[in-house]
C-alpha cells in the first residue's frame, strides 16, 4: 500500500509539471522521482483518481486534466480498459479449457469423496 502522503506528493508533482495530455509524465519518471515500483505508481495514481483527483492517463503517461479534450481522452481510455476487462472476463467464463479443467476437478472431487466414504 502506498502512503497517502506520497500519493499526495505525486499529485502535486503531476499537477504542477504535467498539465494536459501533451505534457504527460511517463511512469518510469515517477518511479525514479518517488523511488517506487511501476506497480506502486499505478496503484497510487488509481487511488488518487478514485477519490476524485483529475488525473488522466494515456500512452505517454499521466497528466492533469485541464480541458474538455483531456477529459474526453481520459474517459475514453478508462472506458476502453473497462470494456477490455469485461471481454476478458466473458472469455474466461466461456473458455472450453477452463470448463474442461473444472470438469476434471469435479471428477477428482467425486473420486476423492468416494475413497473417503469407503
């Protein structure tokens, strides 16, 4: 878990130096600046966004949302990500390989119970 003070300092850094999509800061720069891993930076930014800080993300990195265009781009990026996650979940649920594995597990459970009952 990222300390709230570090997340807030990250917000201050992004909001001061990276206003708008054109001035996005790459993740590796934030990692170096704050001494954090890639995952820690992403979690910190996600936490800030979830409580309402106007941070957008894109291929170039993170930025402060300063215009309707920035907001639209950030919204569309998150929407595409969410749709991708839902599609992956649906494919996982409908996967023949997963169903085959679950079917095999069911058979193993039945065999194990039979042996326990003997």
